[in-house]
C-alpha cells in the first residue's frame, strides 16, 4: 500500500461586513489571503484509492483524477463500489451496513474475518455496505 498527500495552494479574497457613512452594512472585499487544501490518501496494489477523511475525499479524488489525466472527474472515488470490493476481497475486520429491514437496520461491526463469523455469515454477503476494511499483514 502506498500513501500520499495532494496539496493545493490558492489565493482568495474573503468578504466582510462594513458599515458605510449612512449606517448601512454591506459586503466588501477584504485583503487577499493565501490558503492551502490538502488530502491524504492510500493506494493499494489493486488500484483501490482510500481517502483519509470524508470531508477531503472529493478534493483528493478530483486532484488525483486530474493528475491521471482522466476525463472523468472523481474517477478514483465515485466509481468505488463498496459491496463489490467486499465481495472480491475477504478478511474484513470492519464493515458498516445500511438499508436493512427488521430490528437491526444499520450498524458497524468489528472483528477478524467478519464474513466467517457464525452469527452473521449467512446474511453478511447480502448486506448493503457503506464501509469495509481488510485485515492487513505488516511484514518487515
């Protein structure tokens, strides 16, 4: 697994309220400021891209898509099918499920090889998943 950071520096002019001579308030431009956006990501050897934070994922995937010269914005994030990934790769240590009917409608499960757990394995594959994580092995 590889990790990286996308970084974007830009100049913007914020607005502020200013009171005029007649006592009315209006929006005016402030001094220009330099700001930075960044997003951390991980890329697996199977070309699965994971963003560190939900709030930076759109920015991160857009920059990665541009870097890969893709005509399809968000290619790395929007086309990720969590259910297909869960089906293709085993050894899940975390899984979030949603949209289920009955008393247990949504939730997050943690454990080693969840898909093999006797209490949930019969229904695990059919859950609509909103997150999934895999057991990884660190080798020195």
